C-alpha cells in the first residue's frame, strides 16, 4: 500500500465521472473539509486486512503528533503501478475507515475522476509518504542493495523502516517542543532538516551544485567502469583528500586514539558477524570465494571489536580508544540516493571507538568527543552556522540522563532536532550527529557519536575492575568529521553558494591544490620564475608556473577560475625589485610585499595544518588535459 499523507487547512473535491465499472454508486456533489489530514491511498497486490490495520495505525499515530482528529481517505491509483483489484481496494478502504476508532473518518468516492483543491499546512510534519508492506508476502524487492544473503534485508533495516519516532525540537535551555508547534522563523535550516528526517526521502531529483564543481575543478568524477557510487579522484582531488585524511588522523591521535588497521572483508557466517548484521542498518557487498561467503566492511566496528576481544584490558586502560581511517568502507546504498560526493558506496571514514567502564564514563568521554568533532569541522572550514544537530535516544535513556542531553544542546548553543524512541531498536541508546543542509533541502550527516550497550557482550570484550572481576564495556562509536568525501562535498557546496550570492568561491588555503601561481610575461623571465618557485617550495608552499604561450589576460583569468588565491605576474619590473607584486584573488587587490612577509601570511593561514607538495607538474605545459 502506498500513502501520501498531507496535513491540510482544507480540501475541496468534486466527483466528475465514473472511471471504472465498479465505482461507488453516489450522487456527485462537491465537498469541503477543513483542518483535516488527507491520506491519498493506493492499494496494491498482496495487501490484505493486516496491511489495512497497519496502515491506519501509522496514519493515526502521525495524526496524533500534529494534533488532528479528522481524516479523509482519498483513493489515488496514481501512486502505484502494481494495483490491487478494484473490489479488494474498495473493501480495504472501507475497512481502514472502520478501524480508526476515535477519529472523524470519511473517504472520497472510489472509482471516480475528481477535481480537487488542497491547501497544505507549512509545518515540517505536514507532508509525508509511507509504503506499507504485507510481511507475510515479504519485502518489496529493492532495485539496489542487499545484505549477506541475496535479497535478504537485515533486521535493523527492517526495524528502521518501522520505527515509531516522536519528533521534538530541544532548545539550549532544555525545553522540548513538538516539531509541529515550534517557531522555525529564525531556524530555516533546522526546519528543512526536520522535514527531511520525518519524510525519510533520500533520493535526489537533480544533481546538487557541487557535482558541476567537482568536475570543473578536476577533483573527482564518476567512474563508469565501476559500480555506481565508486568515484575516481584526479590529482587535485587526491591531494585535497589526503590532506583531510592526515588532518583528521592527527586530531584523533592528539585526542588519544590508538591507530590500528583491520581487514576490509570478513566471513559472513562468523558468529559475531551474523548477529551484528541484524543490529546495524546498512547493506553490504558480498564475495563468494573458496566456499566462504565474505562481505566488504561497512564500518570499522567489527574489526576493532574482534581486536579488542584479544586484548587483556584493565580498568586502568579505560577508556581505551581504537582508531582507524577506513579506506574504504562499503555500503550498497540505494541507487536513487547516489549523487556526487554526498552519498557513496565506497567512502573513507575516520572511525574511533572508545571502550568505557560504564555509562557515566561513556557520557564523560562522549562530551570530549563532541568538542573534538566541533573543532575538527571548524578547522576544515565547516562552521557551526553550516550545520544542524540531530540527537536520537530512547525514552528510557532520556528519563535517566536528561542533564546529559541538555548539556550537549547547551554546548551547541542553538535548537536541535530530537528523535525519541519508545523502545530501543538498534545497539545504541543515544546517537547525535551534525548534519549539513544543502541548497536542495537534503541533509547529510558529518560528525557523529553513539552510545553502544550491546556489542561489548556480543563480541566477548572484557575489562577487569579493581577486584579483578570481568565486565563488558560500553562502547562509543565516533567519526569526528564523517566521511572524508562528504567533507569535500560540503566545502564545494559552500563554494557554490558563495558563487550564487556574488562572493568568490574558494577552498581553505591549506587545501588548495595550487596556493601560488607564477605567470611570466615572456619566456626570458622563466628562469627567474623557476628560482622564485624554488624559494616558495622550500617554505612548504604549493606553487606552479603558467609557462603556456597564451596572453597574460587569459592566464590571469584562468588562475582566477581555478580558485588560485595568489598570482605573481613576473615582468622586467618584478625581476629587478626585491618585493613581490602579489595579486590576491579574494580581495581583488595587487600589493607590493616583501618575500618574507608574503610567506609569513601564507604560513599564518595554514598553521597547524598538514602540507604536501604539488600533485601535478610545476609547469602547466607538461600537464595532461583532463577532459571533464
């Protein structure tokens, strides 16, 4: 059964003609309903009374959230190409109407063409869609994605699709507001996130702006010879990606993470794996070899857990922090969700687990990791104004640890989206995440952490307390930046927004593939340019030389379009003076500045960031042309 549900100020409809022979026998007349939830419904093959009961339960549960008791069931065959017979569809429609005890329910005429006018409310829960599946028939086959058995979907994924969530907004003061009653006037992005999460529509309708930029800037592109969601990174992209990887690595090690490396494939039928499959909501790739069924990892969790199982751990070692930069993690995301660098099937994930003695220690450590994550994002160029926070927890955890949740929201200093579950579906009791909201209204998680209360026992991990008594640890799952590819996506989306609003698009200087370009006016000045490039390179500055036989105007324009911050045009005047003539792309100014001051300015902008040398030839005439 397919349902499109709208919370409306009003709907007015008029039956115009019978569409099928078995249409209801009515006197056609216009009807108007005010303050009503309208459920456009398409009955499908395989639907039965159980489907109808489940559907009306989900519809009325969402009606309770928005505080509406009036329901119009509106038969709408256009939602599906797999329709049930008219007689069954009408029977189920009437059955749904009869099941909604305590609600004012009616249905629009079945089998009629109708003209209608609908006015939908503007709050985040006003629009949603649902697919109700008859479990006795089985899951609707997915176009893409499966787990360790062909066509099998993990229990966690099934649970995720059935979770009954209660959505709120929590303010820094700790107040909880129902989403439908919160004033989003000053929190537009949070409202978008709320709508996105409640609708759970991950597929994209058009390419986001960064796709064009990642190609134009020769950073990355789709690889037609691979599976969808596996990208190629050009030299510029590999440089940016490697610098981000090194920076996050350094930050996690400074925090205390112990870097390890674990395999990228595992035996599907290992006891711990088989159990974990059904607690983690992800699809994976499979490999059959030598009588074994292997899968490509979708996270670093199980590799680190299996390793920790072999450790002799004392309470004095706690919290024990294991870390790996997974190049790569693999998830068979739905094909309609794959776009550019936003959502991939092969991605690089910094993954840090902290093994803690108990919930109080886990909460204390989670607070440190919260600050680590905020700092990592800020340092890579993603500010708090760029993302919104969502926090998810069980009702039981909230009732026992309200102050913990309040403190996290207070630290962020702005309202956050809350998803509360009546019962625990996964292995964690709390999960927070920072979400970037792009120009198409899609939200993408960056930093995240979880409090895991299951896997210490599942993997047989033990630590010994001061009395030498063994216990299973509480485990935190943190990615301080989120996937590295997704960080690049955010930086490019921000650059696209800058362009749209009339500002100069750019990357942070430490990530710019070329930081300084030298442009000789004539070939006779090339030797001076080479010597200058050598001096800058020795100062850990990425510099190239545009030695092409093009006009000076064209070469300066192309330096601009490649987002190169500083250009040095070298002519006879520049050769014979001690100072540099520096063209700053961001300010648009050309200034005379001593060499040492110029270097010091760049060093100040890139301090405490990793450095790598140019990943292309210094001379532009020696570079291959990337056809994008």
